[in-house]
C-alpha cells in the first residue's frame, strides 16, 4: 500500500505577485525568498571555485593557441554524449581545429578510460586526452596513457575513491578539497565551467577569437544533460536548466536537439524540463544502450538540419527497439518476483539476472523494478568474457555506491570494479560469485533500511479548492519550474467521484473526475496502469494524486489531471 502525505512548508513565506498555491509549492521545496526564484545567468557560481581548473586551462591552452591535438574521451549516456558534444563545440568556437572524440562501446570496453581504450586512442596521436563525465576512477587507463607520453585531463562529477588517479589535472566538484558549492553538477556542467575558464584566460592573453563567442549558446546541452542525468536541481542547476530551456523556446537550440524534439512530437516553443527526461534523453540513450553512442554525439554536433533529422530518426527507431527488449526483460523479472510475493519474503536488496538479458538495457530495467517494489535493485547481464555487468538503482536511505563499497570490503574477491552515486551505480562481478554477492548485498540493505523506508511514500502539495482547478494555475505551474530531481513537479491530492473510467491505448486509464463538494467534471488520464487492478467499475469514489496539467487539442487548451496514484 502506498502512503500519501502532504509536504511540510513554511506558511509564513511571502512572495509578492506569486499565486498562493505556487507560494505553497515553493515553500515546500525550501525556497525562502524571491531571490531564489531569480534564475538569471548572473546568479551562477564562479568557475574559480573549482579545484584544479587553473591547471586544466593551462593544459588546454595549446589546443587553441598552438593547434595541438585533443582527444575527448566520453561516456555512453546522455550526460557523456552532451559533455563530449559541448567540449567539441566550445573548443571550435574558441579556435581549436584538431579535435576528435572517442566513446567506449559498453560491450567491448565498458565504462571510462581503460588501458584497452588507451590502445585504441594512441594511433589517433593525441597531444592531450580529456575525459568528460568519467575518469575519476580510471587509475589504470590514465597510467597507461601517461606512460605512453600523453597527459590526461580529467573532468568528471562522480564520487572519488580513496585515492585519486595520477592525472595531469582533475576538475571534479566532488573531489576532496574542492570548494565548489554545487556538488550536484553533472559532467556536462563541469565541462561548461572549464570552457568558461578557458575563454576568460584567452581573453586575458588577447587571443580570444573575434567576435568573441558567447558560451551561453551551449546551454541547451547543459540543460539536457542536467535533467537526463537526474542530478538534484539545486539553485545553480536550476539556473542552467532554465537558461537552456529559454534558448530552446526562443528557437536557438542546436539542430540535433530540435530534430530530437521533432521526432518525439514536442513543440520547441513549449518545452519544459520533463521533455529532456522523457523525450530527448531516451532516444539518445538508445544509441549507447544498443549500439554506439557516437550516433547520438554526431546528432548533437550536427549543424545541418537535414543530417540531424536523419540521425534523430535513426535514434527514434533504436529507441522503439529498446522498448521492445525492455518490455520482455521486465516481464521475466516480474515473473521471477511473483514467487516472493506469495511468501511475503521479498529481499530488501534485489539482485536480478537472466543469461539472455541485454547488457545495454539493464539500467532501465533496474529503475522500472525499483519503482514497482520500492527497494534497491541491481539488474545484471553477462558479457562475452563471462563477467556480469550490473546496473544498480537505490531508494532514499541507502547510498548505493557506499553499499557496494561495504560489500567489497566484506568480500574483496567478488567485485572486479564498481562506481557511481547515491542513487545509481554500476559494477562488474565475477559470475561465480553471484549467489554470495546477492546475499551480502541483501544483508547490507537490511542493515541500512528500516521497514518504514521500504514503504513507498508519495508526498503531495495538498488539496486544491474547486476554483483552483483552473487553466491559469495549470499554466503557472507548468512554467514555474524547472522541476526535477530534488525540486519535484507539484503534486496534489484529493477525493474525487469517478464519473467515467475506460481503457485507451491498451494500458492507459481515461477518467472523468468530480472533486468532492463540487460539480466540476475534469478530464484525467493515468498512463501505464496495471490492467489487473484498473478499471474498477464498482468504485464510485477514490483518493487521487495528480498533476494539474494543460492539455492541447486542435489548438484548444484545457485543464487535465495527470494521475499518479488512485486509491479506491
């Protein structure tokens, strides 16, 4: 049973000119004064606070001033692709000409700058290797590159291990001793800040190209990466996302992002942060999951609308394939879990594995199962060497990377490598140790998570009065963000009469709801419902958790409720 509660908020918050409901929403998200809603670029943290950025700029200077050869080593997710594209685009704007990139294919090389990937990189004759969205854990790869005479500049945002790699320079807000306040910066943001610092240094030296390039034109990439990587939207990140969204709405996005929006059926002038996560992100990720992320990077690098459209169409088709693979894997996982539900003996920490699962889709599978059972999940697939690659997703109360570290300390022979964040991580496991690892992981989860933490909770922003089910408020809420991780989209709850309920599109529940004490009739829809539970023709009343949304049909706008939970 899902527990529904209202978020606490400071009733004393006064924001002049802001709708009372929106004031309540902001207060519940920690907004203390109107200044925190001012999302101009002037509010960004300065790049000077990033440890190592001066040394990093000096390493990059010859790439621009002497046309040295730079190789950018990226990652196979949206943040990695965006970081790679931003680095290339920014350095071109600043005058660099000898730029190349390399992204490890997850099936051949795995994550990060490995010694094997260095061997692929060396024939490209780089004078400098720069990692983006990876590198903080690439000790052996960095050692191999520098032993071959190629210095490595690491830009990353992932948590560091006990020791740092011996790189020529490291820029990472999460490295020890870094005073940059926004520890929630994604990899693309770190690269963006580095490019701001490089631009400033070139201006000091009188070597900035004229007319001077405006780095703000790259904020569409930063906004995409920030939302798609599901990092917390602290104040600095909200500025970056909002400014990126404004550029896209004004028609100033890169050709690749515009093409991806088009294949997803999204109107650029009305894009919101959620579109990055639900429309663009999955299509880019499909390249890295099923094939090679270079396809996604080329889409983000393209300045030709026709070429970008072709690439976006290919990515869209790959995403459809990914969905089919994922649905089959999810059905197998749920079938496996059904045996536990009968005995009420579901492990606290779940490890799932099938020999034929697709290595590129296990991350999505782990997320889907975590949402269903509300407990930490690791989904695994076998690679060609007989190792198990795992993708882990956590819930509040368990720091996933720390949990893996705890397992590693108790059984050092099990894990070949691991890394990640509090809510998501990756690992490589010796196949023979699956049973022992599953038992230890479950034990660690049991010790860190209480029964109360395993109870799924939905926090809402309270009820709405009948007068507040208005198009005006729905519009204010839509544009009142950006909403995202740690700054969640407003959710409301209340009791409703179920006037109509019917299935549309196989798995969606279309409803007409009447708020208690009102004669309003509101259209509502609940996507991807469990057809074994809904519809319930006998149910007359239900408690509903919903978003107040704007529905557009044939040029007409109306209020629509997006249902998130329905309890009859």
